[in-house]
C-alpha cells in the first residue's frame, strides 16, 4: 500500500523538476532594450 502512494508522488516530483528543461536561450527581459529598467543598481542614482 505504501508503494502505491509513494510512486505517484515521486513521479510528480520528477515531472516538476524536469518541467523547465528544454527552454532555449538565456532569459531576456521583455520589451525594447532602451526601455528595460531592471536589473538596476540600488539605490537608484539621483
């Protein structure tokens, strides 16, 4: 009975861990490059 409960939990964890695999390229902020305000240094320059 314990195996019946543990198997779906482990499969679910594996699927969640692999959900982000296969994404292409590095993350990029949306929008034109001249309008991107993040990341910005802290505190903001005056």
